[in-house]
């Protein structure tokens, strides 16, 4: 029995980048913010996440959610529009 490649949200890389830009953070500052939330990652991962070359763990996604104050569901559900307005 073989393993197939896991499915993942196609829009996740764009949503991760959009959340960082909305927060007006550089990739380095986003890394620092995620680390403060307890995420375990390396600085270069932010770029890889945004390019879709690496998938963040669930705990890293949770940290993104907490930093951006956007429910985690919006990151992972491609059918949900990303709430980027200033009306939170």
C-alpha cells in the first residue's frame, strides 16, 4: 500500500504572505513574531511557506493565526475569502 501526496490548501501560500503584508512585517519580523507565539521554525521558512515550497506545521499555522488575529480556518479553507479589511 503506497502513500499518495497529501492534499493541502492551494491558496495557503498567498494567504500567509497576505497576512504578513497586512501586518506590515518583513519576513524576518514575521519569523520573530511567530517564534514569540511558540512556533518552531527557521528564519528562511517564511519565504518557503510564501512560495509554496514548504508547508507549515499545524502549530506554525496556529501561530500565524494568533499573530494575525485571523481564525486558522481562513488559512486552510480555499473557499473562504481572506479577511484582510481593517474592520476586525
